[in-house]
C-alpha cells in the first residue's frame, strides 16, 4: 500500500487557507502502476513545496502590516509607499500560491480517479511535455489556447459595453 496525500476538505470549491491546510488527511491508495505512482509523488512534492512557500511570505507581510498609519516608523512618504507596494506584492504572491495549492489538490484527485492527463475540455490526452512543465494542467494546449483567447476577447469587449 502506498500512502497518498489527499486533501479532503477542499472538495466543492472551498478555498484552501493556511489554517485549513492543517486539516490535510492521508488515506491508503493501492496502485501498481509505476507511472501513476511517480506522477502522484511529483504532485505531492510540488504541493508540499507550494505550502511551505505559502508560509514564507506570511511572516514578512505580517511584519509590514503594523507599519501603516500615523504611527508609521518610515522616514518619509516614499518609504511608506514602497512598504505598501511590498505588502501588495506579498498579498498577490500569497493569493497565487493558494490558487496553486488548490490546482495541485485537484490534480491529485484526478490521479485518484484515473482521469489525470486527460483534457477536461475535449477528453483528449494532455501531452507529457505539458504535464512535466505544469503537473496541475487540466487542459491540453489547444483547449487552453482557446480558453485564453475567449477570455481575452471578452475582456477587450467589456470596456466597449460600459
């Protein structure tokens, strides 16, 4: 039996946060497919690295939170603007890391269900090169391109509708 990391808490679109990441649970999973085991291990390693990166900026952001307002220890307004910019970058980085944790969790679920490597849009196999580069990929390159073009077209039309 191989232990498989499964995040059970975040099924139905619930967002992973550092406090809820502590609820990770393990379950037994049997598979004698070596390729599947390697994929699972790779995704688990990426998930572990992403979670550890998620905790790194948290301390830096928390330290900067108190440095705003009338009690600001900054020498001038420029220092305060730079600190604010650093805070915003930290928040954006944290948000992207949380999104990646959720995508990796979904990839582990697809491995368990035997759906990993199949495009969620067209059902065709996702190329091994794409999966090596982006293990949490849900779509093949063709469908991803189509989705991004559609999103880009909608965004370019929005200002005209206002």
